[in-house]
């Protein structure tokens, strides 16, 4: 499977999509797509906006300022998103 950053057309959230390649079968790729969609829906609206900002390449400082958070909290959220 190959990872690719994409923007969800419905929500505008940029996320890492997992695309099929020679090593992954269609079932594995379909399951990954479902998992990503479910994960995005599990986030609050604000978390989706923060995830989109981070996914679009905004820096920790930029996201902290934009969402009135400390840079440390943005770093925590980034790690939480990566783990989840």
C-alpha cells in the first residue's frame, strides 16, 4: 500500500489516503479507505479543521495562532491524530 495526501471533497479535510499497489489486495485497500473515512467522522468539527490545517502543511505555530491554542497543544493533537 502507498500513502498519498488527499483532500476529502465533502468535508474539505486533507488526510493521508492509502492507495492500492502491487503488494496490497483490493480488500485491504477498501478496508483502509473505510477506516480513514470512519476516523475523520470520529473527529469533532474543530478537530477536523485543525487536522486539515496540519495536513495542508501549516506549521505548529500557524495552527496554534489560528485556533487560539498553545504550540504545545497543537503538537499534542498532531501526535494524537497520528496515533489514532
